[in-house]
């Protein structure tokens, strides 16, 4: 859920009416690719409420070797089993107590390309561990459940994991990696880690390990117009470290722990300068009150974005492609902007199935009207505005019957934002002949 999005604006409909009159009638039916769904904040918070109840019923914590930990495992496993995941519980011993990792595989995808996302499920013994790390556990769980709701058929195989005994030194995740045969390790194309993603005085930190994973998260935040920083507060202090140590590409998100927020950070993110990102880090007050809903919401949506983006390989275009990757800012509720792709060296007309890949980052894609303009100016409507379409971004492939257009010339993507408040930019677009 996106708390900061405005409600539907009536004026959008009027503006659409005006624009529709100028649109060419001959556009082909769009066939957009799947975009990640919005992860409902209420669902993520409901998992946190369950973790809190589990801690309260088990001596106030969910720590390794304590009954609250196993109860947390049982809760998460129950949700995943009901949603169609193949789950397995991996046992290990640490400090004389049995620990548990929970691994959930989503059936399908290329078994030689595995995308993993995980979070540690244990708390310290001094508290219920709702931000550290109920937050990451719940965000990953709700993303997995969204995969099931969408009945996603990604090109990669998806595997989600909840680690035990992270607080004792990443014991569970290290056990998992150490027991993964070398041939299986080689199949893991990436591991995404989420440890503390709802810190009450939140910052927005992106791990700077694998550049592709880092870019995926940064692009997501750029689309929200939320600045990010590189995660430096104890680099390698969480479950991505064992994966990184064996050469698996890793990345992740973090909203801050005991370090204090600077005044510059408070200026760009809000919150309180001079105060810890999480004043209840590793203490008894890390309860359901110790959560910033906005941070939890954004980071949960970012997990889904990364799983959808990185879980699906971009197919190599079969024809010749022409691309413009220069960002173009789209003014809020303003004039149309264009981005040009110059096509040269072809003969005759464009194909009847001209492929148009569009990548527009926007915080409310319903605001956005998109047309393809042929070199002679003929407009092909790719996407109308919609006051009810609150999802992020227009990342889609459209097919246009352009057989009446000369192939060579300056093709333009024309984008207009027709409602106030939410904004964005053209990230890139591409024509494939
Ligand atoms: N659970 C981690 C810990 O106790 C929390 C943490 C601190 C963290 N700094 C971090 C997680 C940096 C990721 C990145 O150490
Ligand atoms: Zn943690
Ligand atoms: Ca807008």
C-alpha cells in the first residue's frame, strides 16, 4: 500500500477526454508485461502483530533456542504451505540449542537460475524483535504470498528463506550456504537480504554489493522520488555475508539501526536528527510500536519490485532494436514531453507488429498518457490515463501495427502527466522492428 499517494482526482478524466480527441484511431491493442503488485501494508503489519503475540506468549522474545523462535517458524511455514510453496525446515545446532532455517521454493522457473530473497527470523533474547527482524521477515513473506496470488511464472526459479540464529553471528544462513553443494551454489544467481526495513526514524539504505541488484532497488526509489544512500552501518553484518563470501551476487535494503540520523539525512528523509534510526535496536521496546509504516510499506513494495524484475530475464529482442536511454522528466499535470529514437538504414515500411518497450518510472502510473509518434507524426495510443490505476511505473511492451509507416525517421515516445501530485520520468524506451 502506498500511504502517500493521493486519492483519485476528477480533473484527470476531463484531461483524458481532451487528449483522446487528438489520438489516432489505428493503435493496436497493448499487451503490457507484468509489473510487480503493490504489497499491502496491512498484510505486512498483520504478520508483525502475529510475531508480537508469539513473543508475548513465549517470555517476550523469539530468540534462537527459545519457544518463540520455533513458533515463528511454524507461523511463516503455515502461510507458505497454504499458498502452494514447497517448504523445508533445515535444522542446525548452535550453543547447544537446535536452530531452524525455513526455505520455501515456488514451483517452476529455470532450476539453473535461482533467485533467492531472505530475512532472519530470530530476535535477540532481550525483546520481541519486531523491527529486527520481524520487518524483513514479514516483507519477504508477504512478497512470497504475492507471488502465489499472482501465480507468477518467472523465468528464474524463486526461493525464499527465513534464517535462524542470525543474532548469534549469521549461524543459520552460514549453515545453509556451507551445506549447499558447489553445483547448487553456482545456480544461485542472486541473494536479496532484508534485515530491519521498518526502523522508526527510518533511513533508506541500499546495499552496494552487486551493481545490477543495487540498480534495481535504486531505480525503484528513484521512481518514488525518495533519495537513497549506500548501506554502511556495519557492512556485512547480516545474512547476505555468507552468500557474498562464496561469490553469489547479493543486495538488500536497510532502514538503520543504532547509528544516529544526521541533520542532512533528516532533511531529505524526515524524522529526527541526532537520534538513532532505531532507538529500540536489540532492546525490549522493539515492539509493534517500533515501526515506521511508510518505510515498511516502501521497502516491502521494493522487495516485490526486485523479485519481479530480477526473477524475469529480459528476452533478447529477435529483430533490430533502436533505443533511447536518456531520462526525460515528465512535468506534473503539465505539457507532453517526448523522447526520440532515430531509425536509419532500413528499407520500406515498419512491421505490422512493431514492438515498443516502454520504461516510465512514476509514483502513480494512472496519471500518465503514452503515445508512439511515427516519423510523419501519426499518433498511436499505447496507454490511457486512469484515475484508479495507483500502481507504480509503466514498464510494458506494446505491439503496434505500423505497417503504413515508413520505417526510417525520427520516432517519438510522447508522454503526458494529466493529474496533479505524482510525478515521474521516461527512463528508457525501445523500438524493435
Ligand atoms: N541484525 C543486524 C545486527 O544485529 C542488524 C544490522 C545492524 C544490520 N547493522 C546492519 C543489518 C547493517 C544489515 C546491514 O547486526
Ligand atoms: Zn537483524
Ligand atoms: Ca501527476
